C-alpha cells in the first residue's frame, strides 16, 4: 500500500487522488493545476471552477422617462393658426 496516496482526515481514510473511470480502481489520475489525467489511457478530466457563478446580473436602472415632446400639439397649433 502506497501511503502517500492517502491522507488521514478526521480518522477517516480519504482518497487523495481519483481513480480513472476508464481503467477502474487501482489506476490513479495524475493531478495537474487545472485537470486530472490518466497516464495509462490518456483520460483527461478538467477541473471545474467554482467561480463560475460569481457573475452577477447587472442591474439595469430604468431610464429616466423623457417627457414626450408635444409634437402633435404643435402640429395642432399650426393647423389652428391656419384656421385663424
Ligand atoms: Zn485510464
């Protein structure tokens, strides 16, 4: 038994490394900075970043409502002026 592959945690034997899902128990995956790889079959598993959910949806402030220019009223006024 290779002791360096295991770590004792809370009086429990915790597996330090993962087994290759292709080769099965007994073949450990080599741990890299961002992935696990199997030196036997070439299996690669990318480590998942838990930071993916940090992106917060931007709060969209409601645009200040511009007072509608009284374009219609002006047109109406012109027509009124014509009438007069
Ligand atoms: Zn493998």
